[in-house]
C-alpha cells in the first residue's frame, strides 16, 4: 500500500506544478478529480496531464469524474440533485461519465514504452434507493450499466464512491450490474469518512459487506451527523471516528494492496499541513 493524494483539475490548474507539489510532499500517486466537462473533452488537457505525470513519476490511480447540474451536499436537496439517481439530470450526467471514461483511457504512465491508461473511473452515484423495487433504483441501475459497459470497453473498472448509500444497497447494485455487464466491471472507491458523515455505516464493518469489491480507498476522517439535515463534520485524519489502525488492518485482510489517497476538503496551508500529517500517520500504520 502507498499513500497518495487527491489532485483537482480545474480550468486554471497548472498540472505540472500540481504534480511537482505531489512529489515534493513525498508521494508518487494521486486520484485526478475533474468536474469540468470542457477539460475532459480537451485533447491538449489530456496531453498536458500525461506529460506531467511522466515527468514527475506520478501514477494516476483513478480518474474521479464529476457531473454537471445542481448539486447540494445534504440529506434533503441532496436526494434530488446528486449523482445518477435524479431522473431529470441522469441522461446528461451519463454522457459526461462516458466522456470521462474515454478521457481516462488517454491518461496513464509509460511502462517499458507501453502506454497504460487509468484503470479506474470513480463517481458518486447518489442516494440509491434502499428498495430494489423503487422505480428510481432500476433507472439508476440502467444508467450505471451504460457507464460500466463503456468502462469495460476501455479496460477500466467503474467505481462507486461510498457515502450516500448503505453498504448492502451498494453491494446489491454492484451484483445486479455484474449480472448483465460481467464480473469485475464495477467496484468500490471506499471513502471511510463519507460512510460516517452520511450516517450510513462504520467503515470497518462495511468491509465485511463489500470488501472484495474495494479497488480504491480515500484517506479521510470525519464524524457522524448530529443534525437530520446536514452531513457530519470532516476533520483531519486521526481526529475523527474512523478507527484507522483497525481499518488498515482490515484492508490488508480483505486483500487490498492499492493506494490510500488522502482527501482533505479545505484549502490553503492548513490543507497541506493536514495532508502531510495524515501521510505520516497512515504510513506508520501501513508499516
């Protein structure tokens, strides 16, 4: 296991500078996050990312693809605006995820002169219904199958980031998609803090449910919600409710040997300070 970090790609991002900063922090992997459709349809953006990754020796472990339209990160409006669940946004967001898969195929690292594209496409699918007979469940599932099919064609795995659905609902969806698209086409990007902040599960226990599907992990910490409308608080790694010593051991037990990618959703010098402290803490646990 290595410790990496989230890198956000926006219109004004100097990706060469970003990757240089990743290396300066002592890391060599990242998940690349982009919410801007213009970027993922820009050939020059793909070329710049690939060149910077090769220059600085950065492995892009996953491409985290956002989607357009209104989005509210809470328990009320979030039900109506997030991911592929809201029918009003679904078709357009599927199109952006398909474009994101094609974009990710162009990215990677050079290994003995062979270009290896990014193997994981990640997104939040939204508040997937617990009830499999809910019409929104089937509609969302069909949308996910379309994205999974494109990812399969591009040699990728489509990863659901945890948080907005319970572990059982997530596993059911993964199994239902695999029935039609094939085994190994979908997986989990496990954000342990999200499971807590959305009040859906303890991440250590969640590994008992979907551990075999975990293909990516975020290093993030948080607390349970104390309000029925608002998510719990995100905090620096080691200061929240994620039991990281047990969590890391459980990851090893389920056979996960990929990266733990730190995400700290603040900005400025405090963000960098928390990332470096989190890196040191996680590396001590990994051993």
